[in-house]
């Protein structure tokens, strides 16, 4: 069974995710689900579907990377986590990690976009000069078209706060229109938003929820879930 799951993850187009990041100059919280919907083409040429549970907030070197969208594409030999490991594993600054990751993703996804739509959203997180820092990267493009790449930094001095949502978010958007948060407990706020989306789309968002906190004093898993160790099978 483990071998079968590993094979799927290596040759799959994975999707279905909700990641919520709340950034302030003093604190950064990232919360995400662990359900992975996997679509792949079998040896008989038929389309297949399966699910797995996996960590979506991963550390490479000094920085964390989280992603949503089609971050594994069979036909392009594309695996975002492998690219992140190469781009950020030995990076000294978040700017260096983010720039290398963006360039590497663009290079691979330009090939993928020749045959299919591409939508990848990524968060890079860590400390910058002792303060929580976040980079929000999006790469989108329709089949056969040029990619649109955006990379937005959130650093001390750039904004008072920011909330970034990757992946499924329709239920969260509806919820936020009628609910106000006090920002008194960012961990609870971020994880509750993930659960709002899980309740509306349980087939797309689910599994255990992992919540990471990054502050000048260091980092901690408020709720590890599947991270940083493997999920329970």
C-alpha cells in the first residue's frame, strides 16, 4: 500500500488545498489542511483518482514553503517540493530563497503550460532581520499562453498586516463578510478559517490541520498535525 501511494505521489497532478497565512511585523501564522486529491493517468491510459494525507507546510533550510494548485504535474516531471528543496535548502535570506524558487518554477511551468492550464500559489516564510517575513508567489496561465508571475513581499515596514489564502477559499470569503476577528489569537483564527473551508468542501479540504507560528523569538508548531513529521497512516 505504501509503495502504491508513493507511486501516485511521484506521478500525480495534486490539487485541493486551503492554506491560511496571517502576517504581522511581530508574528506570522500559517495553517493548512493535509488532504491531497490525486489525479493521474494509469498504464491503461485511463484517468484515475485517489487521495492521500501529507504535510503542506515544509521547511527547507531556514525557510518554510507552503503551496496550493497543481504543484505536481506528471507530464512535465514537475514537483514543487523538490524544486523548493533545491532553491531554498541553502539560501541565507528569504529574498534569495524566494527569487530562486520563483525563477525555477517559471522555468519548469513554462513547459507545462504548453499542454495544460497552470495555477500555482506559494508562500515562503521565515525571518528577515529578526522579524517575521513572507513572500506570496503566484504563477498562472492558460494552456498555450504565457505565464503571469507575481511575487509580493510582506516585510516589516511594508504593511501593518496581511491575510493570504491559497487554494479553496469560497466559504472563507463568505464567512469573512459576516464575521470580524480581533487578531487576539492568530493561531485560532487561521485554523478556524481552514475548518470553515473544510466544512463547505470536505472532499477537497480535510485531514489533520497543521498550524505554524513564526516570531522574532523563534518558531513553533502550535498544532503540528502532519508536520514536520509524516502523517499517521
